[in-house]
C-alpha cells in the first residue's frame, strides 16, 4: 500500500489512545460505521498492540495502523500485530529503512525543513506534520509549499473539528489527524453512537 492511499478513505485519521482492551473493538466498529476506516492506534498504552490485533481480527472494514512508532522494534511489533501502516512522531533513517524492509507503509513525522529533506532522501513524500499547531500550523505548511511542492502532508496535533477545514483547504494537505473523534468521556461511557456521529461529521469536513 502506498501511504498516500490512506487519504482516499476520508479527510480525517483519528489518533486513538485506548486504555481498556474491551473498548478496542466496539470503538473501532463505531468509527467504521461512521465512515472512518483508517485508524491510528497509538503505542501509548501497554495494551495497544493487543488492541490492534483485536481490531484487525474483528473489524473487517478497519485499516489498522500503529501510531507513536519510535523504534525499529515498534515497527516490527506493529507489523506482527496485523497493522497495515505505521505513523511516527518524528523521522529517523533507520526507522524509515526498516519499515521498507519489512513492508510496512510509514507515515513519518516531521516538523522542520531538514526533516522533510531527510525523509525525501529516503523515499518518503507523504509526511505527517507534527505537532501541527505548535510547530507553525497553517503558515508553516504554506511556507513548505514553495520549496517542497512535491510533498503532501497530514497535519496532526492540536487540530479540532473547527480548525480541520482550514488545514484541509491547503493544496499540500490531503488528510489531517485528530483525537476529537474518540473523546475520553464518550469512551468511558461506552457511548459508541456518539463516536459514530463524530465520524460521520468528520467525513463532511473537506469542501
């Protein structure tokens, strides 16, 4: 899979932190039911890999990816868990090359021109811009468009339902990442209908 293909499934990739294994499948199903198929499950909890395995096995419509991939070991574990892609918060050549070797599509994180150039040297031209709001937001993405006209971005970090359309309106942004699709209070209450509703709203964000 070309990582850029992830953008074909909708304008938002949810960035998901799962605290309880029992929530993984119903949460994923709620998102898929709302039209959000690409799911980034972050490696921020001890059960994350088990959650990825469960979703990959039980939710056929889901395209499961691992977020917060920070090492080669993380990438290999994600691949073994059945993930179809990986997302890293930053970029290093060893991770980029390792993902190519094991056949795991990578959406690498960048925040500076140097990181964009290094990722490009290693063959990556679809990049996660993180942390988007803190690192310069829309003005920086507009600035990147000049020297990096061939690079597309997925801004993530500090983006909300209200600001997402502004990012998606940029010609070098094909999709954005956000955590607002799985609010902690909705998950705690197991309010899967609310998550489905948020997923449906996300599908309408691109003009």
